[in-house]
């Protein structure tokens, strides 16, 4: 796996992680009521769910893709279309300034660490943004003939570490981060960058030869 592929994966997954979504909402609800440790338990659940998605890729899509050029082409085009759709949607929202300013209420009751962990796991496992990324785009980062457990879980590890760093920052300095994360200006900037990168990668993916 070459360094260019790894760096592209890091760039795309970083934008995926920092874009506003269910994981950030869960952290914003958990920490004020249940404290920092519960927030870190949420993050542990997020990380575990990434490995669940990676296992699905290893035992499902990767086997199919390596055996059929036609299926490789189909999934490649689906992945490219998905990334371009996300990119166009993000750019449109950034241009129009239609993202809502989130007023996230804290959870009403205190979470135990176990409950916070499982909430994090379920939230990330069922997060459509993450699920679609692993189904449609993730396989494209694994070179043909190199769909080994080591390569797949190395990328999953990178994704999970980016997630860990970002959401740990949210937990540790939550009031400061949340102030800007809920601002329309911040969300428009993130959406604009995400849109441009995802469209570019989607077009590159569509023209990549099997």
C-alpha cells in the first residue's frame, strides 16, 4: 500500500470525522450530564464500531471485489457516485448557508460507563455516513490483490485514531469546541472543504482503472 493512498485515506476520513453528525451530537449530550469519562466511553464505542465495519469489509465486499472485475466496476462507480453526491450536497449547503445551528440539550439522566460505551457503539455502527463510506468507498483504498486483514485493519486503525483525537478534544475542551462547532460559519467552512475534497476523490475514483 503506497503512501499516496494512505495520505488520501487520512484526508478523506479526517473530513468525515470532523463533519457534524450523530457522533458529535452524542458527545455533546453525554459530557455535560455524565462527565468526561462517559464521553471517553462513547469514544471507545465509536472505535469498536469502526472495527466492526472493517470486519464486514474483510469478510464480505473485499472477497467479492477481488473475484469479479464486473462487480469491482459496479462498486467503484457506486462509491464514486456516493462521494460526488456527498460533495455536491456539502457545497450546496455551504453556499446557501442552510446548516442549522444546533442547540443540543444535555441528556436528562446520568449514563454509566457501560451504557455510554454501548451508546457510542450503536451510534457509530448505525451512522449512515460511516456505513456508506465503508460499503462504497473504503474498498477503493485497498489495492487489488492486497485485501489482507493487515491492510484493511491498518486503515481502520488510522480512521479510529483520527476519531479518537478529534472527539477526545471535544471532550476535554467541550465548551470551547462546542461553541464553534455549533456556529454556522464553522459548519459552512467544513462543508465547503469536505465537498471539494469528496467531489475530487469521487471523480478520481470513477476514472481509476481496475
